């Protein structure tokens, strides 16, 4: 059982670890797609999030990065990504499950990733320790007709498409209290390799690891503020980070700002479309502030989230305070 004092030490050492990562981080390109609304898509980065909150949860996200971007040859090529997730929890059990589907198009290449997640959640006093893993498939395709080759290879076709499929595995840990959460995860542990054109074009999917940290604050009434941090590394050689602060009022409307290290500033909005807050719409706008000469200045992200609450869950009491009664 983790006591209150132990939780404080855990948080203290977690913050030290985060500071350490900040000191050594430098922005590098990753193979995994990036999402400005990462704080709402924890299961994509870490399978330990699967089924953590109970009920059934679904989400769909579309991201258009560097809108209207064109290359020097006049062609497009900016990343366009879709992410679909579904998760739930076995009734009366500490076991969660989930499904993620990612479609990522970048120029002449396209990647499709489908993973099945499983997680075990252990209650520790007022905290929860979760372990998760995923197993899936990763398909990578290339359209040779869209390639512009500077130094042509004899084995590289001039037209047509080629696709390859490999297994994809990963795992993660998550520690969640009422005040904060911190998760560590690793994706593409097996580092699948893709060789196109008889080995002329090789593209190995490198191991990606993540640290996701969030802190929950309720300064007054029904206003909730949650700063969060996402640290990313490719094979522990290159590091990058994203930070954000989201304010939510009455679990109905939210707004916040974010920053992607040395790349962009983001504005994030959210609104509940139904009275029971089960259906939420999210939008993120990225304004590029670094490397503007090689990118288009804006990116856009639209997301829908739906929650089907577990009917057997305990109904939370709403405490009313009046001048006459206090309880």
C-alpha cells in the first residue's frame, strides 16, 4: 500500500526525472505521428491507459499538418493523420482492453497501424498502478510514382506501389493519483524493418519511448486546470517535448495553450455537445514558430470523443453548501 508520504516522494523523484529529460532534450523528427491533443489520447502512447477510467470510450481524430504545404517540386507531402481508439473494462475486473487504429500519410509513403491493448489496474489506497501491453500489425506502403529521386537506383521502380507488413509490440506503466499521473511507455520494441525496391529503400521503424505527466488542480468551484508534459525519444538518442495547460469549466467547455519544443505554439478548445457531457468536440490550432522556411505556418486537428458510462458505477455526490446547512 502506498501511503501519502510515499506518494509525495514518488512525485518529487518524477519531477526530477522530468527536469533531467529537459536538460538533455533536443528536437528531432520522429516516425510516430504527433498530436496536439495528446492529453486526451493517452492510450495511443501508453497501453496502460486502456480501461483505466471504466465505461466504454471511443474517439476519432483527424490531423492536417502544415496545411497547404508544397515541396520545391510543386507537389504536396505534408503529414495527414487519422487516429481512432476504443477502450473498455471487464465488468467487476481490474482488466482493461483497447483498440487503436492509425492511418498516417506522408508524401509518397503511407503507414497503417492497428494494435490491441490490454492493461491490468491495481488499486493502491487512493492511487492506481497500471501495467499494459499491446500487440498489433504495422503496414508501410510506398508509391513509386510520387517519388522524385535525385540519384536513381537501378532496383528502384519508376511506378507502382509496394506494401509490407510486420508485427508491432509495446508496453507501458502508469501511476495515477487524485492529483497527478505519470506514465512511461515504449512503442515498436521489436523495431520492424521495411525494405522496398529490393533493398534500395530501407526504412526501419525505430523504438519510440514516452513519458506522459499531468497534474490536476481545482482552484475554485467547478474550474479544473491541468498542465501536462509529453517527453518523446527515439531509441534514447534524440529527445523532444510538448507542454500544455488546459482549463475546463463544469466539465463542459475547455480551452488552453500548448508548445511543441522549438516548433509550434498551439491553441486548444473543447466543448460538450450533449447535456450529459458524453460527446465532446475538440479542436487544436498549431502556429509554426520554428523552421518556418521549410513548412506551412498552420496545422489543424479535429477530434470527437464519446463516453458510454458504466451503469454500475457509483454515482458521485454533489455537495451543496448553504448559509444554514453545511455537510
